[in-house]
């Protein structure tokens, strides 16, 4: 192989004529002479890449073979200067990459050798500098020149697949030429020199299923209709060979694992044409009856099967559910079964693919059908009620023992057993109903009260006589109808107001009513004013929607005349019998503005129409208080002045004329003048004390004036006398004569008779009428005073006795 490479290199050098690279042989001297002659000949003709510029020198590059296996250093080339006469007076030197370790030069001859084997893949070229120097003088004969020693490539590296082994996939049933994948090999040899790096691909294993392009390495499908269900995995071995695939080229191989991807090219198929299933008649709706399965050779989504029941006679009782995990179809019960009605059902089940591939529809329908036969098993069942639930009604005043309704149950089995009824008792609730065990009639067992419970839920149990363990239950709802027991009432305690400037027909309050009774349809209330009384102030207007309004019948209300009105309202219901009640609406008279907006219902509202502010009202009140104080002071001073005039003469107060400026108030006016001034001087103090006692003992005076049975005649006589006197009483000037204390006859006046005869009982004066109440009170005060003195004297005597 080495000799062939050298021969090719030599021929290429002759054809290219761009350099001289002598070959090295075992006879070094002979090869050296030939190389020297060839170099001289090339120099003479200007070949070798050294161009003569006067006496200068220039080199482009030298070549050296890689992977040299000889024992002697490999000859690379020779340096020569035109100034070298062959007398060994010129010395050649080298410098640069690898000088001394890889390359060496003979100083006198300029021969360059490689000391060791070189690898182009490690370093493709080396850059060196050459110089010719005079041996004697050391003067530079030629300027330093740079040249390159290039490592000549040989085919010493095989192609390699850096990423192998490879994996690829392609859909099954793909046509010939379908792209699968592409692989690429690399060669470390020089691709610019020869065919060392020229790679050719070929398939060693995997035919006739796949093929490879020799230049690009693209792998394609070579066989049509490859079926994944027949073979899913293929292993293909690809070879890459350099030197263009010629003999002697180096080669490398790799493996590609190719998987066929599934497509939906197979329909589902049932394993058998008839499936037999059995189910008890007592199975609940929604329970599983059995399973069917169709097989699909595809995988993944292409193998998903959907099941359905073909419409028919028996399919209405069942349904089918598709299980995507197991690809089975589960038949479930859609309606209740009854062995006595039907014992078997037959229907068809269809299995189809969910995802279809239109490329393969020509292969046939992608579905399959099978027959399912379901046999119903007989099971002894409990009695069945004629209804799922019962609703009944009865009035709350229904007597005990009256039948409310009935339930019915029967045994549908072949034996047709008799049925017995009972009520399921509950400890947490009252049981108001009984049931006839044979007939199933429900009757009232306790008094019903709709206001306490509007509905009763009774659970009735039906049991088979032949098999008491089998029973069924049903709920009976008994609604208690209302009997009109309670009268309607006003919904609230209504308190409203009416403005003083209210107009006739004005609605001042909307009222409604409530009723503890609960009618079957809806409450209906009627409102009106009491018929036995006529209210000239307000009336009741019924609106017909269970509400009414309080309406004014007049205007001009005055709060000072009457501040509160009580309006009676009669409320009737629409039940049977009709119940009614009377309520009261409180209406206050208030002051309002022109917009009927409430201002105030208090006493100060009287001043608001004047338009006075709060500050003005306070000022007016302050002035009134000041005036009152001044009047009181004036009256006090005037009274004091009158008393001084009366007592100016202590020696003789008789025949005094007392003049009063104010007008008297008649017989009942005891505060207009002081009667004590008409008595002796000692009676003045007693009169003041008497007035004090009179104010303190006012309650006793009232109690002393309680009417008596004998006072009717006296009172009638006084009233008759007053009626005869048609002239009203007038004030008169009266002069009283005072006999004095020294008179033998003493006082003849009846004014002081109460002092002389204190034990006289004048309490009967109260029976004479209201005009004698004042006189009776005077005697009552005197009696209380004497009683107090007597008690004080008795107490003093008792105290003296103790001290003694």
C-alpha cells in the first residue's frame, strides 16, 4: 500500500510541476544525488517554487509524507543559494516550528531531514525560516526567507459514525421511497487530496425492506405494504467506505433500528358472534349485566373501540358503556326487569373504531356486530305499591276514626301472596293515624291541629303473608286543611299622625292584617269602620288587596282642642265561618308644613307657625318670666301696704271700711279678701295659722266632704233657692260691730262661734253642695288644730309626770 501511495505521489508531482519532493530510499547517497540533480534541474528551469530575484531566494513549501516508517530520517528537501560555489563557504541555518526536534538541516549542504514520523491529522503543516551566512565573515548572504513544510496525507483513517447506533421510525404500509432517516459518517483524512476522504454508503443488512443513498446516506423504504402487525422492528446495518468505495479503501459500519408505526388498518372483530348473559330481575337500574369485547390488532388510539346497541326490540332495556382501558363493552341495566312480564331479551351490539384512517377505508367497514342474549332470573320480590307515594287531605277538626284515604299493594310474583299493611311507628314524632291491616285504609287516631303541624308523613309498610321477610314501604303525606278558628288581627300596633292642615279624603296610614289560620288558597281580609258608631273624623277605605287606609273625613284639626284620636278598625277574613276582630289605630294631631311634612307633635309646635326662631322664643319666655317676677313683687308690696293700713289703729278697729280694687269672685272666692281682719286683733295671727293649716290639710278636707245619704234633700233645697234668685250676687260693703272683750253680752257675731263651741260638728256642711265646701273646710281646720293642742298638752303632762 505504501509503495502504491508513493507511486501516485510521484506521478502527481510530475504532472503538477509545482514542487520537488525527493523520495527517500534505503540507498541514501544515491537518492541524495538524484534529488540534488533534480533540484538543480528544476531550479534551472524555474520550477520548485523558488523564484530568482537577482541573487535572492524564495521558497513556497516542501512536502513530507505522514506516517513514515523508515529507520533513517526522512529526506525533505535541499536549500541552496546562488552564492554557494560548492566550496563549503556558505552556511545554511533553520528556525521556526519543530526545528531541532522534528526537522534538522545540514549546514554545509542545506539538506533538510525529518527526524520522526509525522501525523497530518495531528498537525498538517509547519512554518520555518531559512538563512544563508558566510562562514568566514558571518555576514548574511541571503535575506531570511520563510517557507512551509506540508505533511502529505495518506489514507490512514477509516470513516466513522459519531452518533450510532441510530433509531428511526416510519408508518406501516408506507409506499416505496418513503423517507426514513439520514446518517452521516466522517473521515479524518484530507478531503482535498486524493480519494482518502471520499465516502460511499452501502447497506449490509436490512434488504429488501430498506435502501440507502450511496452519496447522501438517506435511508428509504424499499418494500411496499410492510405490516406492523406482521413485524414491527427492523435492524439495518449501513457501511461507509472511503477511496470512493474502491478496493483498498477503509470502511466503518453502524446500526439503525427502524420501527414501524401503527396506522388504523385493522377493524375491530368480536371473538364470537353470540354472547349469553344472565341477570336477576331484582337488579337495580344501572347495575352491570355482563361484558363483551371486540379485538383490534392495532395499538394505541387506533385500537380504541366504541360499543353501541343497535336499535331494536330488546335494546331499550339495556345500555352499554365503553371502557377505554380494557377495550371492553359493559352492558348495564337501563330499566327495571320483571320476570313475570318478560323472561329474555335479545339485541345486537356494534363495535367500531373511534378514529378512522381514510387511506384504508377501501379495505372494508371498520366495525363488527354480535348478538347478545340476556336471560332474566326469577327472584321472589316484596309487594309493590300502586304508587310511588301518596298524598291525602283532611280537615283539622276531623273526628277520630274517620277514614282519610287508602293505599294498595300487591304481590307480582307467581304465588300472588296476600299483603298485610302496617304503620311504621316513630319514637320522635306523634302518630295521629291508624291503618287497616287488610284493606289499607288510613284513619285519624288523634285530634289534629293545623297550627301545630300542617303536614304529616306516614310510612306504610306492606308485608307478604307467605314470606314476612319481604316487605316494602311507601310514604303517605297527609295535609291538614285549615278550619277558620282564629279571627284576623291588625299586623302591627299602628300609631300615626294627622296634620292640622289635613284635607278631606287624605290617606294618613296604610294598615294590613294577619291571621293565625292558614287557608288552602290565600288569605282575604276585609276592612271597615264599626257599623254601630259613626266617626265624623276618620273612615276606613278597603283597597281590596288585603290592605286598607285610614282616611280623613274632615279638615281643620286642632291640637289644642284634641291631640289624640283612637280610630276603631274592623277586620274580617274570608273563611268559613267568618271571623272578625276590632283593632285601634292611634292618630296624633301634629303641626306640619305646607308639604304635609311633620314638624312637631309637642306643645312648642304652637309657636312654629309664627315663624319664630328658637332664640326669639327664648327671649320672649325670658321677658315673660321677668314680667311675672315684677307682678309678684308688686302684689307682695301692695298686700303688705294693705296689712299696714288695717293694723294702724290697734285700739279700735271697729267700723273700719276696707276698700279692694279687684273684683270679687262670688261666694266661692275665699282668696280675694282676708276675713280675719273682721275679727278681733288676736284673730289675725290665728287666721294666718289657719291658712297654713288649710293648705297642709287639703286631703283631709276632701275626705271630710264625702257625700252622705241625708245630703240629697239639703242639696236639692239649696239648688231650688238658687234657681229662684235670678239676680247674680254683687259685692257689698258690710260693716261689722265689734263688742270687744269687756262686753257683758260678749260677741254676738257668728263668725267666732267656732271658737266658743269647738265641739260642734259641722261636717254635714259638705252635704249641702259645692258652695259650702269652703265653710266646711274652715271648721275642719279648727278641729284639727284643737286636736293637736290636746295631744301636745297630754304629751307635756306625761313628760312632767316622768320628770317628777
